[in-house]
C-alpha cells in the first residue's frame, strides 16, 4: 500500500510539503513549554536536520545517476559498475577508527569542531567530491572515458563527509532533544533522510537518468552545479556554526543518567554509566 502511494512523484512531494511544517511547528510549540534553553536547542536541532537532505541528496547519487555514469562513461577495465558501490563501506571500515582517534585527540586539545561545524565540513566534502570528479572527467576530454581513479576519489570525499555528518548528527539529536521528544526528534532525523532520497531522485532526473536519456556532458554539468551550490551552503554553515553552537547551550547540558533499577543497586557506579569516574578497587 505504501509502495503504491509513493509511486506518483507529485503525491510523495505533496506529503513531504504537508507533513514537514507540522513536524516543525509541533517541535517548536512543545519546546517553549520547557526550560529556557530548550527552545534554543530545538532551533539548533532544526537547523542541523534541515541540512541533511542536501547532503543525502548528493550522497545517494551513488546508487542512481553516478552508477549509470560509471557504467557508461568510466574506464572500468571490465569491472561491473555496481561493484564500485562497495568502495563506500570499505572506506567506512578503514576510516571510522581514524576519525574516532582524530576527534578524541582534537577534543583533548580543545580543537574539536562543533557539531554544526562538522555538518558544514560534510557539505564541503560531498560537494568537493563532485567537483573533483567533474575536473577529472574534463581533464581527459569528454570524448574519452573518465579514469576510474576519480570514482575512488569521489567516494573517498563522500565517505569522509558521511563520517562528519551521520554519526555526529545522531549523537547531537540524542543529546539535545528533551527526553519526552527524543523519539520525535529521531524520527524527524530519519524523515529528513527520506527527503534527501527524494532530492536525490530529482537530481538523478535532472541528469536524464530517469528516462534513459543520460548524456555525459549534461551529467557533468549537473554535478558541477550541485557541487558548487553545496560548497557555498557548506561555507555558510561554517560561518554560522558558532552561533548555532551557542544555541545548543552545551555548558548547561547534562546527560540523563537515570537507569531503571539504579536506586536498588548497592554501588552507584555499578551500572557502568560513567566508567571514567570509577576508581580502582583497593587491595588489602
């Protein structure tokens, strides 16, 4: 039933336009019922969530127009085009530990970018990925096949962008959302991911892939346009990130350590909620 309702694109677009304002209005209305900092945090959440469709719209070209481009216009040496979509998860496995170390080291030195700044960096990288790919395609001439190295470079920049946005965004939603709105905020996050997929479909349609009329020149023009626009948006997000960070009121944000059954436990540290505060047992 859901599949059938989503087949007409105008129906999908209408449902997104109708439900999005209601979700935003409900979140803002309920936020003003709480402590003075909650409305600011909700505005910060909404700002971050509103950037995600831009990122995912570009990122999801991997399974659409970019896959078609790879199949038709990239020198693949006989490797099937869908195989190249495995590059992203491989990069994730290789780079995720490095990003964990990077954020930890920068955090200890007080240099870790804020969540809004990481969102800006993510947009810069996903846009730059397309621009690097377009440059690579033009560098060898439109009459020649695009070197496969630029496919790897695009996926590399998109993966590093994903590591700056996806885990960071999920963590920010969980921390900033009021307890009674946690499920709604997480639902809104994934809802906007769905909007990003819709945006991605529209981008793919612009390349001509939707009707089977894709051309190399048109696709590269679309990639160049969305790349530059996304970089511009990323720069704007970086510029306002200090203001958005202030709206998060991290200095007054406290983790809710209430755990079911915690009062009945013999030792306060028994649940292992804050292991960094635990002391080694004394030996007799």
